[in-house]
């Protein structure tokens, strides 16, 4: 029998015995893991409870007793093999761990109500965020030589509460996916109609309106004057291409064909990874060719810059997202540009292309969007365009002519 008593963090055993076993059910190719609390304080009673669970599992009667811990583990077993990347799998695991943390591993799926979800979301909203922070000690602060060859990280609180969107993505939306899958594929009798997810009375937290920040021409002129010269080419490339930061910052030399004037990159579409090869425009080709020639032979990336770190001053290294964000933020502060981030280069591209072509479908294809709704979030309309468009609307009524009295 596979019953045991788990240990708490302080080393003392929990009061209730737990069960954990695997069984291959009829009609299934893989074994399924069953685990949970027996709610029994003696080993004999725990064994008897586990035997009942085994009999119910063998006859398919265990669906109503599925717990959050069992459901999230089964969900990951079925979903992770189809995830497009390691980052997506890591995110899925973290979200399911948060669901188990705030709803309880032994909580039955059938016992979850609207009030349960609302209470868990409120609890999560009051818990500060945590972040992995490097804590490797250094021998000398001057040259930053590490005392150990490997970096050591620990989870630390950053004293910042999660945003409404963070609560939705970490708690509510993952739970909703698990409940829907349990109802439709696992046969768990869950009343999904009792839940109101969105809207004014829903459990999902209200998120701020999506921002659409376009860099105006006047702001752009001030921006180039404040931005360090080493970042001019990469920022211009963001504006004229509309590509995501990761495509250009992570562009490797072996993905560039200077003779064919093409680049090859990974694109995530509808939860699947596609390898795309696109032809460069004349200006894009000029920038990529220049960066390719200036990149050191030992560096696999195209876009590089001279490091500003004190302990590696003068070294050439690849431009990272953190370096770009720091340079853009400093340039915007110096130029008096408010509320502008590197991703807003993509918004600028979408708005300018839509204004120049008047073809939203073309903008969708240029920005590699699967859904045109995503494209609409990147297109902004200026006040001058609204006034001009309103002036085009006319009626068939003859205008009145005022004749001055003689």
C-alpha cells in the first residue's frame, strides 16, 4: 500500500495520512497518477481509504473525487507535450502551482464555487510579488569576481503587489481552463454555468485599457538627439520593420542570408512555432549588413555594442533587452518624452503603415498577426485625422446663401 505521512517545513509530520499510486485505466494507454489526503489519522484507516479509492478508480467512479492537485497534474500531462516552447511549458507549470497554492491541493473540483474563486483572487492580490535574485557573493567588489563558479539564486519578495492582469493570468484563467477540461474531457460533474468570469459582476479583475502609444514626428526628432549613437540602427529597425524585439535582438548570423537579403526567425502562431523566412527592404538590408560587418567574429549575434560596464569596459557584446530598455528610457527622459517604451516602436510602425496604406489587412500581414483584432490594438488615430474625416461627410441639402440687404 502506498500511504505515507508528509513532513512539514519544520520536519514534523502532518496529522493526516496521504495516498499516492499509479493505475492504467481501461481504454487508456498511459498510467494515471492518483494522490491526495485520506483525512485519516491512523495507518490502518488510511489503507482502507486508499483501497476504496483504487476500486473507484478501476471502475471509473473517481471523477467526482478529483482534487485540485490531481487535476492540475493531469492537465499538465496532457497540455505540456503540445506546448510550443520551453518558456511556455515553464509558464504553465508556474500557473498551475499558483492554482494549487491558493485553492489547496486536496480541494475537490466539485466544491469550488464563485465565492471560492473570488476569495482566492482577493488573497493573491494582497500577496507581494517574488522574483529570483542572484545572491552569489563576490570576492572583490571592484572587479566583481564571484567567490563561487556558479551563480546562486533565491526567491525574494520585491514588495510590489500584483496587477489585476497578473491575478487574472496566474489564478483565474488557469483555474478556468482546468475546470473546463475536467467537465468536457474527464467527465467531472462541474456546473460551469454557476461561474461568472468576466463583466461587472465577474470574478476576473478589471484591467486598465490597452495602451497604444505612437511616437510623434516631433518626439522622434528629439529622441534621436538624446539616444546614444550605438542604438540608432537597432531603434530605426524597430520603427521601419515593426518586428518584435526578440527577432532583431536575438538575430543570429547563421539566420541571415546577405546574398538573398533574407532573415529566418521563429514565429509563434496559434500555439505552434513556425520557421519564417522574410525578405528585407532596402533600408533594413543596409542596417543588417552594417551590423553584421561590425559584429565580432566570435559573437554569434548580429547586433552588438560596446559594453558600458566598469568591469568589462570596451568589450563588444550583444545588445540585450535590458540594455535597450535602459538606453531608450534614458533618452526619453532627456528628450522630455513621457510614457514611451521600446515595444511602442511596434505601435508606431502599425499606426504609420495603416495611415500610409489605408489597408488594415496589409498591416496585419506586415506585423505577423494571426488575428486582425490584434492588429487593431496597434493602430492609433490622431485628432487631425478625425477632423479631416468628419469634414468629408456631406448631405444632399443645398447650402443656404445669405444675401446682404441692399
